[in-house]
């Protein structure tokens, strides 16, 4: 939530409401577990029993961390992900490795100053 938001109180109330089982459990179900957040509370939600392929997804909160973890705020560490994605995309389009590395280096210099 942005500190400059004029509706912080309302936004916080909405997020709290959305995480309640009455709202969140059906939402997980509609997305077949693909939209589940990192909440251990929902490990026993019925959606995980609806399809054997989803069973592994219920344990994601135990192992997944947000970008920049364990920092309080992701900050610059989270910015590295797109650089890697761009490198992969450039390689897939046939760009030469030295050029890919050069571009990534320039981008990381901009991020880390």
C-alpha cells in the first residue's frame, strides 16, 4: 500500500476482508489454486483436493519467498528479475551473448547505481 494513498484505511480494510475464508476460499477455487497467495492458513482448503495436480501447490507458502526476502521491502533486489527475463528473451531471438551481457550489465548499473 502506497503511503501517499488517500484511501489507506479503506484499502487495508479491503485486503483484510478479502483474506477472510468466505471470500478467499472461493477465489482460490475459481482459479484452481493458481491464484492462491502465500498464506499457510489455506493449506487445507478444499481446492487442493479437487485435482491431484494441485496438491503440490498448497505447500507453496512454505517454500516461496517474495523478491528481496528477507528484506522488509523488496527494493532494488526485486529489479533484477526483469533483467534476467530480458536476457533470456534476447538469447531466444538470436542476439549474441556478448551483447546480451553488455546490455544486462548496463541495466544492473542503472539499478544499483
